[in-house]
């Protein structure tokens, strides 16, 4: 199946793929089920069956194999939306990578992440950074190898930003020719092309986004200790599924490593001009710390 | 009775406090200044009586009060698996 969101492989020829995605059959029942929900089943061996009615059923095994049984055309954007979202999130938990619900951009050769719940403005912020010439590592889910030898690394995810039509209009991006995230959805995939960061970068700061109504309440506050742990746990993508897979110990170990990185609450005022201000402030803050 | 720290805990030093995470049961804790001091005194296994005597001296506090507070803290720490009797 075509996956236009992923950049073509430019590494060595003939290597063994780390992750295989195949079309195929998915069993109705996993062996030795430890969790059975309306969408997600977890098997005794940690494998996951994720069924999205009307879209596709996915089997995720061993952190490296995904089998897709589409309930609609295999090349429909809907199938890729769930594959590259929830399904890759579950795969991250299986692999021991920490997926954070965050966008991530490159500033001064380092990865800077902005976490927060859906609707807080991660993608809009990412799009603003990209428009200012910064490179994108992730627009929605930032994948972290917390135990990399030199310190936590961000693994670049997907070279596109998902934006609602009103955000496109506000940013003066034309929706012509853009693919909707799902059929007939007013949310579109904006490819970032050459502005995608292809290699892993050291994670240098994590911001927890929070919107305030008044610009005078905008602030940047360091989070430490329990507050940092709680905030990071709350920002883990598909955390509940990960916990059901028995991965809470692994998450805490990863978060413990992330505490070596500054964790900050970023409260910013609503509106595009304030967003622009935030981009300038963050760029100045992190560009100044070059080698 | 000796008190021993559980060495599988993940810890992080904050300015005047200490964060502890227990990946085995998924819990996490923060010790205040005195709790952190007591934790550091447990770096090598120590008898409870010695711990109480040392704290009474160093904090210049009534022994009965120190003993009551330390026993309460150790009780909680045992309950949450942060320390064991050894």
C-alpha cells in the first residue's frame, strides 16, 4: 500500500527493515487475551489487535510487524491516518520507545518538543515554525528513544502536518490539491517536503502547552519533580493502552531519563499573532545556545 | 533491626528534595527536605535506634518526637516498598 507520508529510504541498500507493514489477514481473537476493549485487544505475548470499524483492522506484533486488513480501499487516507497514528503509537510502546503527544521541531540542531492534548495548537505551532524555516520532526506524536547512549533522542516521525481548514485559511495555505486526513473531513495533510528532519536529534527541551485568554498571563515555567513526572505521564500518547500492555514500568524508566532535559510549562495566549510571538521567543531562546 | 534502601528505585535529586520512582509497581514519590536527609542516612543499612539517636542530635529535637516521626516515615516507606527491614 502506498505510504506517501513516509520519506523514501535513502540508507544502505539491502538492509533488513526495522518495521514491516503488510496487507493480510488479522485473526478475530488474539491468543491468551489480557485485555479486550471495543477497539483494542491485547494478547498474552503483548501483540495488539486494533479494529477501527469501517476503516481497517490492524495486528501489531513484536514492535516490528504490522498487518493491515482494510475494511475500505487500502489506499484511502483513513487507513493511513490510523496506521500512522494509534497503530504506530502501540508499536512504539512495544518497542520500548516513548511516544509523546507532542509536536517537535529542529532549532539550532536540536529537537524541541511541544506537548499537549488534541486541540491545544500543536500542529498550528509546528506549521508556524516550518513557515519560519525550521525543520519538522513530528506534528502530533514525538517518538523518543529515552535510553540512547548520549541522552534522549527524538526519532523523526512523519513529514506532514495535519491542519483544519480554518487554520489553513489563517496561515494562508491553499487547501487545493491537499489530501484530506479522512474522506470528506475538513482536516488536511500538508506535506513539509524538504523541511522534514530526516535524522535523529538530541531532545533538548519539552514544553507543555497551555492556552491562556490574556497575553499578560503568558509565561514559561520550569516543572520539576512530581509535577514534571505527572505532566510527562499525562502527555504519553496512547498511555492507557500502553499501561494495559504492562508498559507502565518502561514508561517510568523513560520519563526518569527525560528528567535530565528541561521540562517547561508554556502558557501562551490564543490567536495567530501571539502564536507568532511564541515562535520568535522560542527560536531566540534555543538558537542562542548553539555550539 | 537494620533498615535498608531498595536499590532498584529510580531517583532524581531536586534542589532540596528527592524524587523516587518505582518502576516495579508504577508508583512515584517526592521526599521533603528531612525525608531526603533520612534517605541519605540510609545509604548503608543502619539500625533504627542509631538513626533516631543521630537525628535527635543533629536536629537538636526531643528524642520522643524524633522517634515518633521517624517510625511513622519508616512505616510508610516499608508499606510502599522504598525500604526493607534487613
